[in-house]
C-alpha cells in the first residue's frame, strides 16, 4: 500500500497529508489560483481546498458555515452535510499574527463533475 504523504499547498504556505492514490488535478487541467484540487485514481472522490475572502457580516463558526453553503450553492450541490465545525488553536497557525480566530469545517457535498449532468 502506498503511504500517505505531506503535500505543499498554495506554494508551500501550508501543507496537507494526502491519502494513498491522491492525484494533483492541476497536473491534468487548469485549477483556479484559490484552489488546490486532488482526486483519487480509483474512487470517484475529490478533495478541494479553497481559500475564500473574509466576510465581515459573519464570524466564528457561522463564517465557516456561510462559506461552505456559498460553495455548495455555486456548485449546485445536491446532498450537503456538515460533519464538524471546530476552532483551530492560533498557536498552531503560521498566520497567527494575522488573524484573531480560525475555524475548520469538514463536510460533504454531492456535485456533478466537470461536463456531467447534476
């Protein structure tokens, strides 16, 4: 079995541990600058890391949910499920001097792949 590997994201600003079989989609097709997209070579699953613009009208956990729901709407997602929303400890962040709080939302959405019907 292929081991997991750390993969630099956004020019090395941070990294993610990817599962065996993950393929960087930018090696296959253009990907927007605010996204890192990976797919699995056997399953029909994708992992998308997207940098989003701060929205002053929502904060904390609600900001994480707002962005997730915004992405779901933009992608015309059908089945949407928020699994967890958790604060990140600022002392663990490289950008800790630039922000007062950070959150991570894990969720799922069912979206049609490029050139496929919903």
